[in-house]
């Protein structure tokens, strides 16, 4: 990956057998696909370099041609945040990318949806069963009458009561729920179902709405789309369901009037994520996605990359790309906050890598981080989004999220993404009901085996000689097609994960 590297990655399907000679180097072991081999003899304590960076230190002597993995690598210390300094550099000269567009749904606030969805959120998990039942009724009984509405989804979650609602950490899940309800795909018409007695009152979740309402004593017919199940007008289960259906019919009528219109590519808000990663993710899928991310930024759009523990070991790279000293300082502050958060749980970033990551050749979180950062491309970082906040501005933004696929996706929804791109090496059926998820395989073998789950085969960079640049261009064009209504594999199969809130606050 870099002239300074002293390890290489085997890309061949099935790996290479012991004794295979490559460029004069004889393999001392069978090396599985995506795993590393030493290019030169290593002594105990020697640095092991990939991507031109130290990913660990040899625990023991490793011969040239020997297998390098988590068993014979020592994890290096995390980069010190105190020693990081912002050295401003001249802004990268970027040629604007004009003429690209998609067909989306323009909202009153200027944002653009890629789907036209009726969303129903709840203020507390207690009502999830009722909302789930109502959503199925709406889908069967009402939705066929509104052909221009794509779907109805429940923004289900496990928050709202039994929590320290005024604790400092509670701000994160509350603002996350608030901003998810404002996602561009919902057109500002998200319904709210409340139990009535929960700690997270509707007026706390949507204070600006309640400031404009003179009387909320009759919420079942309130124009804000609020239904409170404990309202005295609800006599029995069917009355509750009837109120939700009646309110949803009004919202569906408004949504059904919307039509797709030509929108410039600058209206894209693309969330980038990786999961089930392998060592080839940093060779194929993530660098190609990084090129596509650069194209989105050049077109004036917004790109959100995330996952604190999966950039922590490359923080020096990110600081160098910060557009200002303030952004550099905020990047460091978010890393510091998360270091402290992990230490409170008597853990650290080393807990990030999974058995699947290691099976796929990723020895530790350092190697994983360097491959993960590749999907952010090369543009300056224009801003940092704290957990649960909505994105401000355009260009490349970093959202400070955990690395959990589900929590990261939930927080990127809150940030306002309208297209999600998810790369994987080992494979995952991950999807979201609220926004289209474009799945990218890092290996052609995975793309063929999961032919109806993967949207893009980035493994062709290795298997078919396609360039990173041409694959990135194809990804960019696929994003525009998906944003215009083309359905992803996950959408065609109806696959989606539940939302997962990040709640660092105490549960009472």
C-alpha cells in the first residue's frame, strides 16, 4: 500500500499456499485472503508498517514470507492528543464538479429527501407495540391509497423513561430523537405518539412545536401530529389505533402531493460507514468510496464520515486536514471525550476489533482505523458534528459517533443524511428503513456469494483490474441513481435494522 511498508496483503481468492513464491518471496505459511505477509525479516520489537504507518510491533521474530496477524503483533499506544498541533496548510485547489443532479423531494427548509416517507416516532418505548401495530394497519389499509408515498416507518427506540432525564449525558439521546424526526426523507411531517406519563414529554422533545400551540389538551386531533395514548378520549385499544390512523391519514394526504424534482448533486448528504470490515476494505471499497466522497464534495454536497474509535489512531492525519484551528481543536476534544468515556467503562479502543475483523486479516484497531479513514477521501474537514446534532454547512464533515454500526447509522440519520453508503468485507445484511443504504463489498467472492445483498462489487479493483478512480466514479453515479428512487438490495428485500440510540447517561 506504501513504499515504506514491510508487509503486504494477499488479495487472491482462497489466499496463497505455503511455499508459493511471489516476486522472489517464498511464503512460510498458508496465508488466507486479506491476511498479511512479512516482506522482510522482522525481529522482536521491530515496527510493522502498512499504509506507510506503524500498525504494531513484532512480538517475536518473523521471517520474510511469514504470516503477520494479531497473535504476533503488539498494539502501539494511541497517539497523544496533547502533542497534536494544527499546522495550517494552503487550501487544496479543487475543481468544481458541475452538471450532476438527481430527482429528489424538495422540503420547505431547503433540504432534499431521497424518499417520501411517513415517519412515526415515539417519546417512550412503552408505546412501541401500539405504534408497531398501527404501522402495519397503515401499510395495509391506508398506504395503497397514496401511491406517491414510499413507506411508513416507526422510529422505534428504547429510551424515554426510567432514565436520568436531566443528566448531562441525556442531551445526546434527546437531541438524536429530535433530529431524526427532522430527517429530510420525512418532509417535516413526522408524527409523535406519546404515552403521557413518561419523563421524555413531547414538549421536551419538540419544544419549538409546543411554543406555537395555544392548547395541547386535545392532542388526538392536534395538527402537530401528536397522539397521547393516556388521553381520556381513548377508550380501549381500538380508540388508540383509530387516533393514530386518523392522524396518519392527514399526514399521508400531504406527503402524497409531493413529486420528485431535479435537484443538483449539492443537495446530497451522504453518510459513510463500514462494518464487518476486512483487510481488503482498506484496499478496495474504502479508497474507492473516498474517491466518490471527493466527487460529492466537488459537486457542492455534504459527506459525513464517523466512528471515533476507528479514526482515533489516525487523528494526526485528520488534524492535518482540518480546515481551521477551531475544527482541529474540536476533533481533538471529541477524541478526548471518548477516551474518557471508554475509561469509565474500564475499556479502551483495543476493544473495537471483532473476531470477524481478525478473521478478515485486520490485526488490531490501528490497522482498522487507517483503512477506515480511507473512505473519507482527501478533502479538507469542514466541520465536526457532536453526537445527535444536525450537520451544519457542506463539504466533508466528521460526526463523532461510536463505531457500532447501528448507533453510528442512527446518529448519521440525526445528522440529516439522505443517502447511506456502507462498505463490508465479511458481509452484513445491515439496512435502514429511513434512508436507502448502498452496500459495497470489498471482495468479489463476497459480492458473488451475496449477489442479492450487495449493490456494488468493489473487489473488481483486485479481481478485474478496475481502478480506484473508475470504481469511485461508478459509486458516485450509483448514489445519484439511488437518490433518484432506484431501490437498493436492502430495500427490495425489506431488510432494515432498528434504531440504536447512544445514551451515555445513567438508567435509573
